[in-house]
């Protein structure tokens, strides 16, 4: 199956999830992240601000911040790039031009080389760590700059695939976290 068709099918499947399922599974995903050694050992965490029915990791972002970890999230800086900006709390968020929550009122950019753990969203993941995103390539370009971090894909079991087509620039994640567990990719 071609990447575009798989993306369309997975987005449709994710959009069919009920609000209750998303909320329940997101809480379970957050608990699994925070229990993982990858999270506990990380001093600088790059997360994301969930959009639509993506797994919501707000609990992780807030708990990490309260624990004294440096937390950063993506900020769109051009039509093709994101950077990591410091997350200081939910009071600093506003909606960007795409209707996605983003940090406003900060210019604290975090060097990608300082990030220890990246929590990577995706439309779907394969058990070998391959990922399919929304199609704009923001994460592909950003992850190419992150050299020391552990990459953990965040998804629901329902969106795990046996195989995802990849391109030369796709960077697989090392771990997958779902509502049931954290696993090392095959």
C-alpha cells in the first residue's frame, strides 16, 4: 500500500475513536511514559501538543516540568521546519495558524543536541519503529538534527501496522509507547 493511502486510512481510523477512548488511552500512555527508564533518565524532553485525536501527553509535559526537567515542544518556524522551544506551562499556549496549540511569548529555543528524549507523534507506526506522519515532513527534518536523543513513538495499539513504506529521509524510533506498554522496536 502506498504511503498516502495508508496515511488516509490511519487518519480515518484515528478520527473514529471516541473522546472517551482518546482520554482513557492517553492517560494510560502517559503513565507508561513516566514509568519508563527512558523518561526517568532524561533531563531534556521534547514532547508535542496533541491535535485532534492524537494521544494527549499534557500530563507528561506538566509532570516533567514540575520535576525540574527541561521540557520543550515544537514551534513552526517556516513552511518546512520546526524548532524546539521551552515549555513553561499551559498558560503560555495559543492556537497557531493551523489551529494547533503552540507556545507563545517565548524565544527560548533549545538546541536539538541537548535533547535526551523525543516523544514522537505519528499517524501510525510499525513495530520496527518506522513512522508515518501527517505528510509535511516537519519531524523528518527535525529528527535529522537530533543525534543523542532516545526516540519514542507515541501511538495507540489500534494504529500499529505490520509495515510502513519508508523513504531515505525517514528516521525510525527506537521505542514505541502505547496504552498497554513501552516496547523496544524490532
